[in-house]
C-alpha cells in the first residue's frame, strides 16, 4: 500500500484504505488505554482493537506460512472458518477471544488491521475488489 499518511498518534493518525481500496479510515495507537489499543475511526464510527493484535497476527501468519483469506465481516455475522476474521474472534487465539474491544463493533478486524500490517512491513495484502488474502513478511 502506498501513500499512507500519518504517524499513528491521535494527533496525526495513519490514514489508510481498506484492502479493496474503496474506503478511507484512520488508525492510531492508544498505549494508555487498558488494554493498550488501536483506535480505528471510520467516518463517525470509532472501533478499537487490542494493540497486541499486530504482533499476535504476525506470529500466526508466519506459522501459517501461506496466504490466508481475510474474511472480514460484522460482529453479528459468523466469519468463514480459516480466515483472519475467524482467528481474531477465536477462543484459540492468544487473547482467547475477540481482539475487538467495543461490544457491537468488534468485527471487521480483517478489514482494518491488515492494511496497517502492510504499511508497517509485517505483511503482504491483496487489493482486489473482494476475497482478499494476506501473508506474513
């Protein structure tokens, strides 16, 4: 992903685009939150995810060793098994459940976190119109 603006702070958030490249959103670190969080601002909606998701997702992708479907979906919908979204909600992940912190807005992990992982040099992400995948670098 190219042309990512910002430094990842509340005052100067990263400005990213979803994997298909159609929607812009902002992300920033809030290390003072409990637990430390990534704050995601999409229009007037604010979502948050545990900051540790970056390291945990990178480790899982490295262990997986191949491309993995993103499978982004809302909290109220069941994600397809074997996707990044399913992992981000799984009892088997390092936090034993949801990385999303705001009840009702915990989904869409695989829509907002992979572009940041790509920007940080931790992963490759496809940018097709739909059915995108990612893998660790």
